[in-house]
C-alpha cells in the first residue's frame, strides 16, 4: 500500500488510521509547494488533486472517510469497525460521513468566525458539538470502550482544533481529545 502524504495535510488522518490498523505501507511524499498534487500522474490517482490518496494494488482511494472505511474492512483483526450486517454498522457509517459533511465544515466556520447559514448545507458548530457529545455518551469512545475508525474521523477534528490552538470549551469533548492524543498512534502533524 502507498499513502500519498504530506505531514501538513489531511493525509495525517489516513496515516493515523493505517497505524491503528497495524498496516504495512509506504509513504509517498507530495510537495504541496511544488503543486505535485496537481501533476497529471497524481490526478490519475486522485482527480481532485488533493491529499490524501491511498493505492492498494488496483484499488485507488481518496478522501479520509473512504480510506478509513476501506482500511477498517481490510484489517478486521484491528477491530476498528462493526462488521457488515452488524446493527452498529449504520451508526458507524453515519458518524464516518458526519465527520466531514457536518462537523468539519461547521468547525471551520467557527474557527474562521463565519456565520453558518442554512444555505451552506451544514449545521452550526454548537449543534455539531452537541451531536458529538450525545454520540459520545459516557465514552470513553464513540462506541463505549470500543475505539473505532469513527473515533479517528470524528476525533481528528478535535486534534486539529488543538493543533491550531483552539478548544471546544466543553469538558466532555476536551477529555475525549486528551484520550485521543494519548493513543500510541495518535495523529501528528508537521
């Protein structure tokens, strides 16, 4: 497997997932300052010209939720996802998509101090944080004592926030971020 990677990109989430899976992989450095992600060769892997991208044999994946779902299913021994057909699978898939469809853009709005209007297509940050708190329940992870790829995806937003000098202002979510950052394979940038 090859992960097309820059340590100052969203590819750190895919790397975190690979490490949680115990996967063997090669990092293929992409120099964003040279716009290598826009090269014709790279655009064959990720037509959006963004990071991350993962190549596994003939499989080509881009976007962190897709990569994380793929890896969790490819490495079932890592126990990072409910099995297909398990009752928890629907909630798991919903959280995977929620991470980038609602949580990420709403947190981006919050950090940039932009009003989230209904026309934007996602909820406001406070509502998104409320949803994550409800889903976290008594934790420590989104599925109780079971750490899953949903924690990688949802949790990466809180790790990013910390790395950018922000905090949620919510004790339950701050404790969750502390636990995420204390994991042996926790996401690291730079």
